[in-house]
C-alpha cells in the first residue's frame, strides 16, 4: 500500500528513542523540543473569547486580515526589507509554511541546500516533494563557509534554508555567517528560506536576519515556541508575492487555513512581553553549558533551547542507549545529521531536573570512556 514517497521518510532514529523511553518511569526528558511553561493566560483567554465570538469557521485561506497586517507591521519595523500585503500567508505552524513553500518551488530533482546539522523536516520534506537535499557540513563550529556553500550550488539549486537560532545546535548565525549565505544567494539569484521560529530565544546580543541584507528571503516565523503553543499550529511565511500566491493556492487544497480561534488569539500574543521566558531559558542554557562543557565537546549555544554536545570518544548511539537506560532521554545526532558524533538535549525542564540530568551525563561519560 505504501508509496515510494512515504517510504523515503525514515523516522527510525527518533522512534527508537521513544520506544526505549516508553518503558521508563519518571525519566529526565531532554528529548522534546517544546517549552516547559504553559501558554500565557491572556492568550488562552483570547482564544476562548475567539471561540465564544464565533471565530470557529474557515477563515480566508491566507489568514485573517488583522493578523496579517499586524505581523507585517511588526516585521517591517524590524527588518530593512519592507513587505506588502500580498507577501504574507498565515500557516499551520512553520511546518505548514515549510511544506507549502517547498511544494511551491520544487520541480523533480531541484536542489535545496541545507546545513548539517539540520532540523529534520528540511531533509525529509525536500525528499518527499521530489527534490534533492544538498547537505553542507558545518562541523565543528556550525558556521557557514562561503567557499563550501558556493561549491554546493548547481543550476538546479532552488533555495538555501537557514535556521537561526538552530535546532538542534542552538547556534546563532553571526553577521559573517549571514554575509556568506547572502553573498552566495545574491551571486546566483537563489532564494533564502529563513526559519526564524526561535527568534524569541537569543541570549547573547540581538537576533539578525538575512532579510536585512537581501530581498529574496522568505521569512518563516511561528508562535509554537515563543508562546508555548506547539499544539495550536500557528505560523506564517513572508516573501516573494508569486511564491506566496502559490502557497495560498496549495493551502486552499490542503490545510485550508490555520485554526481560526488561534489566529485571533495570536493578536494578543503579539502584544505580550516575552523577556521573562528568554531570561529563564538563558539561565538554563548557562547551567547546562557550564555543567557539561568539560566532559563533552560543545559549541556554546547562543539561542533556542537546545545544546548539541559531542562525545570526545566512542560511539554516540551506545552512549545514548546507556543514558536512556539511566532515565536520561537524549536524541542521537544522526537524527539531525549525516554524522553521528553528537547528541541533542532540549533543556526545557525544571532546574532540579536539569541539574540531575547534568550530573547523570557527567557520571555516565566517565563510565562510558573507561569501558572503551
Ligand atoms: N522549524 C524548526 C527549526 C523547528 O525546530 C520546529 C519545531 O520543532 C519547526 C520549524 C516547526 O514548528 P511549528 O510547526 O510548530 O511552527
């Protein structure tokens, strides 16, 4: 029954962790990429008000006008690039935006450049849609190398996907990284897709976007992480009007629209101050980085809520299995990478739990290295 397309997607890496994890009681769960705080009360109230006011029907495919206008106004204040009303679509999460944009631009065998380590969806969605992910390695420091990127471009390249702050590394692109990507994109006239879902979680300095330096950038933003509403499925894409029009057409025959009451509640979300969430996670970032940096190879993450430690010795899959047997749920690097040298921790847990996890990982790595 199953199509070749569906067979191309391999979710075995994550599944293995979840299968192991299902048998464990009271784990230290570092496996899930979502905040540990709940949706702020004001936003919940706005969603309930939306439902009571009758925001329960299909909205326009591209999303309610008030929300599109509000997001455009915020983005136009933030970025040097200015976007018009026909350049935005509200989507079912950034996942929806990624799916619709790739479906709108990929012809068979067209290439999408992705930096390794990558957010899992980029590779699999590109494959699913019949394109070819071209993977540019960024180890050991996760920065973008102009020459390497340039060498990856061919006549089939349709887009370069940037993700800063990054899932799974927490790396935040420097101005030099953005310059390198923008230079290659400009030279070749290639579109950049900038996945900015973690822009609310930048801990050292200010968030910067390629949209400040190049006009062919599709900015993708979301509400899932900033407001802890991963289950509400809210996101947006802003970019080339022709591509946006194609995305709206495809949304009409797939997702139809983003959830109505949550589009309404998103207006309240955008009025909310989120500094306290950022401060809380910055402290957790410091705690985990300082706690693990001596025993593992780590690039200090500047944002998001992930850290991607590398093992100094030994096989990561065996270490991950050992950690899971000791109730610490981590994800092996090969889920997000062509390499398997690192593992991902989502540090969105209570501080007590975080400290316990750090202690356990430090003890286990000594035991593990003594064995090899
Ligand atoms: N992009 C990145 C880098 C992510 O980490 C995630 C979720 O983990 C998404 C996009 C998808 O987010 P959503 O569809 O909830 O907006």
